[in-house]
C-alpha cells in the first residue's frame, strides 16, 4: 500500500513517514589576507561602535575583484538579499555548533536605521547570493572572505521513494536534487569558523586586545554589490 503524501501528519497515526533529513553542502571558501595599518584598526573599532549605535555602519570592505569571483548564476525570482539584520550571538558559541544546528537555531531581525521593521526573520525570503566579508576586528592583518551559496538537499523519505518508484536498495537516490541556499545561521557559522581558524594562528594575523570568547555578532549589513559589513562587538 502506498504512503499518502501528507504534510500535517496526525500524531494518532504514529511517526510521520514523510519526514525529510537535510544535507547542507558548502564549497571551499575564497580567502585573501588584507594588510592595513595599526591606526586603521583603532579607527575601524571606533566606527564600528559608533555605527552600530547610530544604525549607520560604514562600509570599509573592498568590492570583490571580478576576475577572482564568478558572477552569481542564481536567477532571482525572490528579492535580492540586501539590507541590515540585527543579531546577538557569541562568535565562539556559533563556532561550536554544527552547520545544521546553526541553520536551525540562529535568526535575525531586519532593521532600518534603529528601527526593527520585521519581528520575524525574513532573510530566507530573499534569493541567496555570493557574499564578500572583510574580517578586520580585532586583527592587524584582516581576511577577505567570499561566501557562495550552499547547496541544500532533502533526503528522500519512504513516501517520496514510493511516489517516484524508487526502492530502498537503489543507490544514489537517497537525496533529491539540491538547490542554492544561504540562511543567516549558515552565513554566521561560516564566518565564526573563519574566526576560529584565525585565532588558531593568532600570531600570523596580529590578533590584539580580545580573545575569541569576547567577540559578539551584532549586525549584518549587505550592500547591493554583495559586500557585507559585520558589526562585531566585544
């Protein structure tokens, strides 16, 4: 007997056979060390703090070199991912999650100026795109990080297999075709893991003043060109 494709499975019928596991596939990230003067670090720290208080964090991140970054091939039936989101997570705590945990647990609120314009996380209502982040605080040598969208694949459950006539013993049919995906949790996790990598080699990057446990994600601001300004507190 075939299993009906029911999304809201009644508990009285036992475990829902139409439950999907998720696989998130991310590529190797492009990274480049960025050198700047000690005086710029102090200025960056001051501007970050003042910018967060005023709601106008200045963009200090260079635009990606078109020869280094492939054009974003994703068709955008949804709005482009542009705007500012307010978050509040310890960088070290995010790095200690798995990417699947970060995807499920981390959220943000979109803001304009100092005002929250949406109480719910609307990030996924936008089309995923390649984002470029400059990690500069608290470093003497910063890092430019290019983050392309991940691929999100849903596992084929028993109901899905029966619907398309795929047996359990057929190899290569465990997951459906994937689609581009970049949640706010995945984005923060990838940046947090980069901070973890930097702090593991802290002398090479001239980390000063703060341990990784002091750092806090406070805001994410995405420009039209995909360049991201991170609000990092301590």
